[in-house]
C-alpha cells in the first residue's frame, strides 16, 4: 500500500481516467463498488480524481478501524450507517479515537 517513502502503491482506483466526460454518460449504471464510491460520483455518475481519492480514503478507514466499508454501525443520528458516516459522526462528537482498531 505504501512504500518506504510513504508513496501510495494501491491500484484500481482509476475510474476517472477510464471515462470520457466529453461524450456524456455511456452506460446506464455506475462503475465501481458501493461503499467505496464518492457521494458525488453516485449522484452525478461522473468519476473524477477526487472520487478516486475518496475511494482510497475509504480503504484507509478500513485499515484504521478494522471494519469493512459495508459494515453497519449505529450512530447518534441513525440506528445503522456505513463506515464513512460512522467515522464522521464520531469525529463530530470528538470521539474519533474510539473508531481506531
């Protein structure tokens, strides 16, 4: 995942470069794995460099928390939610360290 200089060595987040946005949407469905897709990618159907970074961030959260993106956890706002929202809720409560595995 990281080399000795902490450069990222994780692949397959290249959806942004595989799509030609000038031609408009070419499919009726999203490319990617739910749980790793950025919210703006889901709402617009457009991948970007930023949505690739979001996907990498989800993997980093999985490593830090020891949980999968598809796992469901309770928050103060909902009885169950995904990994990103769960961590974001803990951050808002000042309890981010309780997410760490």
